[in-house]
């Protein structure tokens, strides 16, 4: 099998890490010039009073994913039906939740509990949004992220197999991935809901790096945080060096008693959208500009998905070869780099003066070399362990990557500092939300299209994954070349 795409993709990611490390040794000023500061820059996080709050939020998030979300996902993954009707129901239910990734989930939650629509306890004299209370704001952000992360976790656990997913080594790996996600979690929900407040309670390290690099133009300090997040991924990469869960996986049982659980889950996924829509009737209009931006985003997403699927196929045999080696650990480590590491070297030369060409190049670069590559690769590997034919595994990985790109908000937030024709749909919505006062967040045009597009791509991916994995027998991944 051709190894060139794998080597190119991983090489670019390591080159980005080297570039960010170089940037981290410098200090930028507001007027544009910069000076060499040296390695002492890495001592700044010890003096930053916002870091302890961000680490506390990381611990709370990790406990939430591991102690609450993971057991629920395990329980549901063991009850995924394999018949045609049940599989279709599961794909629809999970795609409803997966469609809220990015800007849609935070917008709906803001419409539910944010100003000017206020929910307060009865008899309270101080009417205030729940987002102004530190503890409530944390739980709302975790709920917003769990809305799409729970379905994704269900699919991953189902691909692992009911018995294999409960093995100690597999559980350690899954918990490690959840802890790393909590550390590197995207800035979308905190940025759109609370901007890291109140009083820094919902500040995470990605949002802190974004505010430093793009708010205060301290790209050196932002790069320091990006490199430290990469270093934090090293222990998990070393654990993953032995490969993903083993080949002897049991099929999920076909049960009829689980149907009510999936109907209930669908109702829970839809309830916030319905309630928020009732609060703001008629907020479903989409102007022509949003349609154009959506079509451009869809084209780029599908192109990136095809490339990701191709790279996923080349990496599919990774766990079975050089198992346990430092080289394998380095490959997994490169896949776990946070988005900031890949975007900082691309953003810095342009700053905020991004025209259509620069925006298109930046977006394509993030598509080709972003962490969505890791998501596509993991999806492909798990399907091959499940016994899915290589061609079907490529297709499932490609559509999964396309869904992730469509719902990505990190690069959209960075591009939305200025408005231009190539701004993706979700970035266009962020721009509208931050520059135009509206009675409700759901009055921002385009959010139904963003949600439907994300749900449709998720449904296509889930339908492909569930159908191909449930109808195939196990094939040794070492021989799938």
C-alpha cells in the first residue's frame, strides 16, 4: 500500500509543531514587531492566575465524561439493534445529536437560558441568566458538548464491541481519550455561551490560548499553551502504541426491548431544539449569502473528507505493525495534536487581514491537516477490527471526517474576525451573532441549515458504518492491505 500520504500528513503535523515551538520562543507586540524571549516563556503559565481555573474546569469535565457519559454510552452501545429497522432508527437518533456540534448546540442553549430570555427560580428577587452563575454555566457547557459527544461515543464503543469495550485496557484507553478531550476540548461552547466566564469558571486552555493569540496578539504565549497541550498528549500516545482494541469482538445483541430507549433518546435530543424554537418562532430564514457559504463549505468538506478517507486507509494497518514501538507512539501522538498547533503558523503571517484567497487557503489547510484526520483514522481502524471491508471503511471514515469539518467551529471563529465571501456558514453565523444585536440567538439566519447539514452528514456516516459493520465478519487488519 502507498505510504506517501501517511508520511506527508504526519510530517506536516510535526512540522507544524516545530513551527509553533519556534513561535513560542518569541514575544509579539501590538504594533506588529516581535522579539526573541527564550525558553523562559514556558514559565509564564505558572504565573497566570487563569490556569488553575482552567485546570479545575478540566477536572470537572473529565469526571463528567468518565463517571456519567461513558457508562450511559456503554449501556446504549450494548443495545444497538442489528436489524434494518432498528439500525435506521439508531442512525436517525444519533444523527440528531451529532448535528448540534459546533455553533448549533450553543445557540440553542443560549436561546433557552440566555439573555434576554431569563429563567430563574420562583420567588427569587434577582432574575438572572443561569449563564451568570459559575456552577450552572459549567453544567450547561458540559450538557451542550455531551449533546453530540454522547452519540459519537456510542458509535465508537459499539465498534469496539460490547465485551472488548469493557476490558480493563480498552476502558483505560477510552478514559484517557476522554481526559485528553476534556483538556483539549474545543472553544466553541465556552466561547459562544460565556466567553470563559463568569469569573473564569468556564475557561479552558484552548479558549485561553485563543484569547491570548487573537485578542491580545500574544502569539508567543498562545504557542506556549499549544506546545504544552501537545506534551500532555504524549502519555496517551504511548498507551495507544499497542493499537486499538483486539480482533475478537462480539456482535451487539439484537433486542426488541431497547427500542423505547432509542425513542426516549431521540426525544431528549429534540426537546431543547423544540423549546428554543417555540421561544423564537419564525427564526428559520436563510438568506442567499448563507446558502452560498454553505455550498462552498460543503464542497470543501467533501473534498477534505475524500482526502482524509484516503489517508485513513493507508493508516488502517497501523496497530498491527511495529506494535509497541516508539515510532508507532509518535504517529499516534501526531494525530492527537490540538487544532491550535495547526492553525497558529498559518494565522500569524496574515493576522486579521484575510481576504478570500487567504481564507480559502487557511480553511483547506485546516481541513487537510486538522485533528479530523485522527477521527477518520480511528473510525476506519475500528471498522476494520469489526470486520468491515476496506472500501466500506474508507467511505465511513471519509463521511465522518466531512461531518467533523462541516461542524467545526475553531477555524470559523478565527476567520470570523472579518467578514468576507469565503467565510464558512458557521463562521458567518458567529459573525452575525457578535456584530448584530438580536432578540434571540436563534434569530441568526442559517442555523437550521447548519443543523440539518450536520445531521445529514452524520446520518450518512452512521448508516454506512452500522450497515457495513453489522453485515461483515471479522477480517484480520494485518492482512487488509
